[in-house]
C-alpha cells in the first residue's frame, strides 16, 4: 500500500513537471495544415508564424506576427499570455519579449504586415541596416499604429484608405 502511494506521488510530480514544461514551450504547429486564428489561412511558413498561450492553456497560432498583434488588441488576450515568434532566418522559436523586430515593406509576409523577428540583435541590426530600417523591441511593436500600414494595413476599408490619402495630401 505504501509503495502504491509513493508510486502515485512520483507519477503526480512527474506529470506536474511535464505540464509546467509544456506551458513554457511554444505550441507545435503543423505547417501546411494548421489554420491562422486571425485570417483563416493555412500557416505555411515558420519564419513568419507566431503564437501565444493563455494562462488557461488555450493556444492561438498565426501565419503573420501582425495578425497576432491585431488579434491580441481586439481580444485583449496578450496581457498575461506567453507569446512566441520565429526567428526570420533560423526559424527557431523565440519568446516575443526577447526578440528584435524589423518592420519592412521589402519582405512580404503572409498578411502583408512585414514585421520580421530575430533572436539576435546583431543579425536584426545588420538586416535592418541593409534596408535602411530600424530595430524595434516588443514593447514598441505591439503598440505600432494600425493605420500606419505596418500592422493591419490590409484590414483597412476603402473609406479608411481614402481618409489616409486625404490626410497625406494635406
């Protein structure tokens, strides 16, 4: 009886450890099969994919970092969520808060947001320098104005685009 109690305790501790490790790891994405929660398209390219996990374990995946940001703003889900992005060059997962970002129109991301992520500041700086761009941190990226075209430009209506054109003419 005592052995059984110890075995149950060991299994419970091991299971809790696995659950904790799983909660700190990014979700698995089946490229070419999984669907972006924001736009409904198939997630095909790891270098642009992003994801978050809510404290309750719910996972959301995106084919474009901009989609994650737009969705996060609309739902308020980013507060308290664990967020990951892929390094644009290595395609390795990186915690969003520890990544470096290069917004650019020189590279077309799946939804046209054009925000590239890098795990390494030096590589991000070199990439941005080649484009005469800049490197941003997570706190800046999540607050990029939607109407500027970096985040959500493809979501603008004809009226919004007309208003933007009018403002640019003034």
